[in-house]
C-alpha cells in the first residue's frame, strides 16, 4: 500500500538503528566521565564574542553569535575552580556542509586541571575504548571494510613527520604558501589511522591559537585524533597567559579582516578570567563522527535525525 508520507519522513524510519546506537554512545560518554568524577555542565550557546579564529565562522544571532564551541565559557569555569568538567552540546559553524560536516552538530568538550596534551591523549584512548565496549562490546570494529584495532597504545605521529612521510611539499613550504590546511586535508588525512587510531601532534605554533607552545615557541602542544582518515577530535595543553592570548586574538582578528571576513568583538571577560585558569588540557570531540565510525556510515546524514535540508 502506498504511503502518503513524504520521503523525508521515510528517511527517519530507516535511521532507527543508528539513532538507537547514537543514544547508547551518548549514554556511555556520560558514564565514562561520571566514573572519572567529572562534573557535567551547561553553558550558553548564544554568546557576545566568539574566539576570533580565521577559518571558523560563528553564525550571527541578533547582535550576538551562536557558539562554534563552548570553549570560552568552559575555561571561565576552570578559572572559577571547576577542575574536571565536560559538556555535550550543539555547536554551529557557517558554511560547513558535506558528507562529514553539518552547520549544526553535536560536540563533546572536556577539560581536566593538571593535565597536558600527553595526558589527554591517554584519556582520549580510554574514553573511546570504554564507549566501544559499552556499545559494540569489543576492542575493534569494522569501518568501511577495514578492521580498526582500538587496543592501546595508539599510533602517534608529529605533524612534521607526517609531512615528511605523506606530503608532496615540506611543512615549511606549505605554511609559507598558505597551503598547510589543504595539504593536511588532501594528502595527509586520508593516510591516518587506517588500522589503529592515530594522534597527529605538535602542530606549528601558528596553528594553535589557544594552545601552549613548546620547543622555543616553534610548535603548539596540540593534537588531533584520526580513525580511518576521519578527524575525530582536537585537543591541546591550554594557554593560560592572558597577555599572549590577547596578542594571538589580535593577530587572528587582523587576518580575518585581511581575508574579507567580519571582525568579532573581543572576548574581554574570557581574557580577564584567563589569569586565574590553572594548567590544564581540553579536548573537543565530534559526537556525530564517533557515531559514524561505530555505525559504519560514510555520511554524517545517516547518524542524525534531521539534516538542514529537511527542515
């Protein structure tokens, strides 16, 4: 019998298994952090001043903006004495749409006082292994025909080593010609984490706007984690110097204006709180992409109840 329901409503019926898995994954994430004595918090998604990053655009909301991540507010909580916090929330970015991108997406973000980015790598391993055991009940899974082994320790590769191994140009040349992100996306990312997750770490200092620097300020203590060529998270040791952070924001703001993008108001309340923030590390992980991996889906559309085009 022919149904009168439009196709968009049919699509949701075929997603039920993936959406059930999504719910279990989010429940497992919460369980992991509760066991680790983290406090789940909520911060506003509408803010007066986002971080002025060149390649990330916040959608306007009246005179304010929808946040691209809860980072600034969560760091203010760190400064106020909340040493272990996590949040699962909706985030928004303009001009992001594709098989792996949505303009509105779900982000897990967490911070831990006393951690650096190396400690955060170990915690990231533990989180993903815990979630996999709670949902697919094993330490490995198949994604797009490839077996992914989650058994720690995971692979680690510096950005410099990745350019030497996979890229057609050096890291220095890519930075000099403004091709760094292009080379990472098209030449390096497709090679990462194909049999076991991989941490790509020690980014050039210019690619870590809110991260602590190392090695004579040449590199940022930042990493991204990849599974089967898919970037899953972005993390770093936090910069806690308000003077240096202001200088970096001013540089990013100038680059936004030079590239024809709109300027954002300066996040003064965040900068004022930064001098009280303890040494810590934070991580932002894409929940939709984690569901894609564990559901063996190549398109982000297949793990969300509604896409923008259906609304």
